[in-house]
């Protein structure tokens, strides 16, 4: 079996998808951890506002997740389109 | 694993042009619009001082979103915009929840739906800005703080549309792909129902809320 140019492109696309997802998941992981930790501290200091803080925390996490989602979209494009 | 990259389409030719319609998205969107219609009819038929269950649910939802809008936009504009925001939230909520029923697809799994809603929010926000501030102030705001930052401001506004719509699309699409992959690995045993509950109900609710709140915030930023 001979390795042709198309095979190389396919291999590079799959490798790129894996790398994009792996590196792209670092930022959201750190960001969501910071947001969750800060929300825990704030709830510990002020337990009466727990509902509002939880809501704000979830929205903040969903926003900081978006870079991870972009890398997911890039990975999907590399797998299914290239 | 076959269902991952597949989109069901109706293709027909019209005078040499090839027209592709995403059949699942269209059918599901119409189904959801029908469900919303049924819900509103149930909620507003026989209104009473002591509300029935449907009326109570709808009053709770509408009141909550109205408070949110009045907080963000102020009394006058909040009252003007809360029907739109409320409709957006209910539509997205049902869109994301319908995926937990077998053989049903989320319309938000298609980029066309989310990008359409994002562009709608963009035009509403900027239309409101022109309406409130007047065209002259609106255009001069792009040249602040220094005039050569204008391209950056324009790109920033366009990036908002891309970010808001790709976030919803990626979350729902990624969730459904994870469900397919895990179902394939675990032969459909034990795990998939919990994944459906997590990605369909939990993530779906949060993403619908985030999309709504961000649209509201974009409008609020333009008004201030």
C-alpha cells in the first residue's frame, strides 16, 4: 500500500483536529475553574445571595466556554469537511 | 456512528439552480412553532384571577423575563422589548429540549438557525441604537477613542454575531456527537439516558438562557 498525497492531507487534518481540541480545552478549563472557585468564595461570604450568584456563575462559565466551542467547531470542520 | 456528519436534505432543481433545504431543521422548527402556539392558547384561554396551571406557568415565565429586561434596559425600553426576548427564550428552550425525544433533531443543531437568530439580534441592536441616538451619534461612536480604531470596532461588532451563534451551535452539536459516540461505545447501556438529561435539559437550558441574556446585553450596550 502506497501513501499518497490525499492520505497525507487526511492524516494532517485528523492530527490537527486532535491538537485543536486538546489545546483549545485548556483555556476554558482554567477559566471555568476560576469562575466556579470565585463563586464558591462569594457564596461562602454571602450565602443569602446564592441563587443570584449561581445564575451569574453559570452564565460566566458558558461565556468562557466559547473558545473551547470554537475549537470544537474547527475540529469538526477538519474531520468532516477536509 | 453513521449519524454524525449526516444532514437530511430535500434537493430540488429550479431553472438550473440547485436548491437544498435542510428537511429535519425545517420540520422541527415548524413543530416547535406549533407547540408554542398550543402552549399560548392553553395559557390564555379562560384567564382567571386564580390561575390554572398553564396560565400560572406562563405568568411565571413572562414575569421573570420582564424583570430581567427592565433591569437591563430600563423601564421604558424594557417594556418595549420584553415580548421579543421572551419569545426568543421560549423558542430556544423548546428547540434545545426537543432533542431528548427519540428521532427528533434539535433545530439549533443546524448553524443556519443559530446564525439567523444571531443576525436578527445584531440588526435589532443596531436598529435600536440608530433609533435612540440618531444616525450621526451612532456613526461617530465608531471613531472613538481614536479615528483609526474604526476597523477594529466594526470587526468587534461582527465578531459578536459569530461568537453568539457558534456558541449555541457548538454546544448542541457537540452534545449530540458525544451522545452518539458514547452510545456506540457503551452499546446504549446505562450511560446515554444520563447524557441525554445532561446535554438536553441542563446544557440546553443554560445555553438558551445565555443566548437570550447576551442578545439583551448587546441591545443594552447599544442603548447606553
